[in-house]
């Protein structure tokens, strides 16, 4: 048992300013150490990549989308249905201190403080393609750690078949959470356990060498690069390991449009638009759209997870 469990203290109620400052310092220090060491996409150093060869990844030299575009073009429906308002509105969210409740089919359930989680993880930069179901895409230099290395620390039971993630629910700061006409709150997403344990699946805490901006899901979000962006849930407060698949926000809203799997697939159109190509954020008016790749270009690493599945049926 390496991570500290403090079941008796609900994390979101801690307001002691001394504690607050200490935690802030620890998180800042974690980043400083990492930046001081000169972070780079040093795939070869990361043991968590398991049997994925560094060569597989370095073969794909990606040019990150400019930071200003990534930070000012967001989807964060708790705040707004447009792409620009969350940049300012999300700043009201208090992301420090932060804790994550982990429960369900695990040996070590508990409430874990974010800085305790981070102290046990090897933060690295991961440059991934990101494809929204709406048809735009970007390349993001995330900082984070594999979700698998967090899950392993809480020891999932053999009965854990799915992982459910829940975003923060705070309607006083997130105005759209009072709007019940479209989505249900809090935002919920889920992965099959093998998807969650895949080394490409990240928990991100940073962007472009700095702490994750609030509008991009601070302090902790999921990043699943081979799936449409809506799977990459922001501001996670709860992780549950479950026997059965839970209902997820977008799937519940429109099951014929947003499947549980949501794997990027140019051959399976959204009922209202084609998914065969994408507009890259920052590209000029005359730049041709990019041809969307199966599994967003990560097929070599993840296709085996779906080898026996009809991807048209399980979209
Ligand atoms: N909690 C929460 N997570 C979320 C969303 C959201 O509205 N709320 N939007 C999703 C969608 S549709 C996308 S495309 C990505 C966008 O991430 P970005 O805003 O950092 O680009 O976040 C996903 N995660
Ligand atoms: Mo999206």
C-alpha cells in the first residue's frame, strides 16, 4: 500500500489555508522536478509502455497544435455549449485541494489526494493526436501518467470489467449543470477494463509543460487517444470499477449517435455527418482536411482489443 488513504476526510471540504498552500506547493514542486529534468517524449525510459516498442511511437513524429488554440477552443459543457466561454468561466473552479474517490471492485478503495497520487507516478510528456466526434482534431503535448499504473496501485479484483469515471458536480460554478434539457449531470464516461489498462490510456495533469488549464479539465482528466474526444472526461472526482457497463453521458443522450466504444473510425459515419476526414485546428482555409485514420492512427497498438468485434455494431 503506497498511496495514502484518508477515508475519514472528504477532500472537497478541506479549507485550511495552510493545508491548501502546502498541497499547492507539492504539486508545483512535482512539476518543477519534472521540468528541471528536461521533460521530453522519452518513450524509451517509460517502463509503463510495456510491450509497445519505443520505435512504434517515435516513428510518428507529430507537431503539436499551438498552445493558444488548444487552450481557447474547448468543449466543456458544464460551463457552456460554445468553444470559447469555458476559457474564462472555468477559472472559478477550485482545483486545489482535490481528491479522487476510488471504489467498487478493488482491493484498496479509498479517497486519495491528488498530490499523493502524483507523488507515486512518473510524470511524462505524451504527444497524442486528439479527434473530436464533431470532426476537428489537434495534436496535444499532455503531461501525465498511464491510468494503468494508478489502477494497479488499488489492485482491481478479477470481477472488475469496466471503469466508470465521474466529473465534478458543482452547479453553483458550472451554470449548465442547472440545465437539464440536454445532458445529465455529472458527466460520466467509462472504458472496458482492458482499454483502461492499455498503456496509451492516460491520466493527464499537464499541458505544454505546465499545469493543465482549468478549461482543459484540470486538475485531472482522462485521455484516450484512439477514441473520440468525448470519452476523455475532465475534472475527475470518482473512479469506480464495475462488473457491468454503466450508462455514460453521451451514450444515454443519443445512443444511436454516440456509442459506448466511440473508437475513431473513418468508415463509420455519425448519423448526421461523415467521419472520413477532419479539420485540423489551426489549419488555414485552403488547407485540405486530414484523412481520419482508424483508431486515430493508433491501430497498431489497440486494434487487438477489438479483434472479435464488429466495429459497425459496436461503434
Ligand atoms: N466533464 C467533461 N468532460 C469532457 C467534456 C465535457 O463537456 N465535460 N467534453 C468532451 C469533449 S466532447 C471533448 S472533444 C474533449 C475536449 O477536450 P478539450 O476541451 O481539452 O479540447 O473533452 C471531453 N471531456
Ligand atoms: Mo468532442
